[in-house]
C-alpha cells in the first residue's frame, strides 16, 4: 500500500504535467508512455468538457457470445471479489462497452453516477483516458490513477484493467476492470485484474469443451478444441457456409450455396460431409446440416464488430481477403458485402493511426491508402509510401 502523502504527491505531479502545453522528454518519463499517448489522443478527440458520465447504449445482443456464457459461469466468483475488496468490477467488450458489472456497497453509487454499469460506453474517443479502454488499445494490463483519467468525475478513482484473451483463438474478447477510490491505490491492483481475467479465461475453457475456431482472413486455418485441423479448401468453404447459416441447410441448399451452377454431383458433396463428420467427431448434424460445436470465426467477429460500430476491432481482425480463392456464390456474395461495409467505415473514420496500422498489416487495402492520403498533410513522411502502394494497386 502507498501512504496518503505519497498518493497526494502523485496527484500533484500529474496535475503539473497535465497543465504543461506539451510534454518534454523528461516529463514524459514520469508517466507511463501509454498514459501520455492517451492524453494526447483524448485532447484530439474533442470530448465535451461538461461530460461527467459515459454515454449509455442499448446493448441488447441477438446472440450470446462465448464471453457472455463464461460470465454466466463465473459471475458469482467475480462478484465476491468486488464485494470483499470494496471495489467495482466491470467486463467490457472489444469496443469498450460494459456488458456486466458487480459492485461493492462502497462503490455502487459512484459507479452508477458515472455510468460505470452495463451499457456504459467507455471508449477513449468518447470519455478520454481510462484503464478499460487503454487495456484494449494496448492489449496489455494497465493502471490509470486518479487525475490521470481525462474525465474529471472519475479523478477520485483508481482503475486496474487486463485484457480477456480467448484460450483457443488467442483473440482479445474483451477487458476486465477493477476500480476503487484513489486513496486505496495498491501496487497489487493490476495483478488482481489479471487474476479476474484468468478466472474468466478458465470459464471460457470449461464452457467450450467442443470448440471450433475458423480463421478465414488471409491464410485459412481451422482449430478444433485447440488443435489445428488439416482440411481441404472445399471443406473449409463448407464450414464457413454453415457458420454463416447457424440454423442449418439441407443438402440441396448447401449444394447451391457451395457450387452454384457448377456441374458437381450431390454424391460428391455427401462424401465431403461424411469426411467432415469423421474429422469433427460427430459435431456435424444432419437434416439439416449444421455445426453442433461452439463456433467462433474471425469473420463473424469482424461482422459483429461492424454491427456495433467498432471499426478498430474489425480492421484488426481483417488481416487479408476472406477465402480469396473461393468460387462459392454464397461466400463470394457475403465477402463483397463485408468488404463494402469495411470500405464505408474506412472512408468515414478520421483515425490516421488506425489506418496506418491497417495498411501495415494489409498493404492491399487501397481504400485505407486513399483515405490516409485525404487525411494526412502532404508533407507527412508516410505520403511517399502511400503513393507507392496506390501506384502498385
């Protein structure tokens, strides 16, 4: 634990740094680099000075995610931690929207006042520097102390957060945040948040005994219960179609979705389905054909991110073209729709760092290149590289 005087001096030091017009290298060293960068982004986001609480969103979801199911299994354990530690615990999705909370009696009123509750939108560009959003942005554990927060109404808080990582896909599914008053700041707070993330990740394993994960952007990969499967391109296409049609398809509709007007016999498709059923250990139902395992896929996560307006999460997942070699009319149509939505989101965003990162991972993203050339000043050092990308494509 820190002494009261130590914490007061820390607050005073932060105040002095925040009132400087720009952070000198010496001043920046006194802060976590991630905090200093977050302050700068928060200022550029033009967050209303009068904002004292996070916006509340209607967060009713059509489908329960694996994270939702895991929370159902471990919510009582997490709630006990919050109560015993006099803290409030919150779990946010990949877009920094809180989907679940539990609070001690000491923190409940304060949490409700600033909308640190289910539906609260805590994205950095909306409320400024905070631990929940910072952990998602850096994909690392974080602590934001007192007036390191951008929003004045939570200057009396200290928050510790850790990302929640899917044990199978290794994708970041969300974030867990533990918060209390600044006077109770403890150097073990980050470890406590990481412990809560570990509890959720264990629950994810327990409730995903039969788990199928599909990567279809760039080089396709299939994982079943954490082990990589070797499948033919046709079998991967079949899985992708069934993922996008969770209620299942009969043989004729599946044949049409997969082959269209190509002259391929029904018997060939039946043979493919029989092989797939053997590989998946019976986790492939029939009449209609449907997947019986818990299924996640990078392309589904990207679609859900776009549905929620989480452009950064969608672009982070989009590492390459969805099943680039497929001739399936169904999958080609779905890919065209997704790429159109992504392109529309790219041309609406003003986040140059996000677009630069996307182009670095996916140089073929000509829409992101063109948008960057619109946003960046002509003297920006990236312009020369962007011109080269555009000339190639």
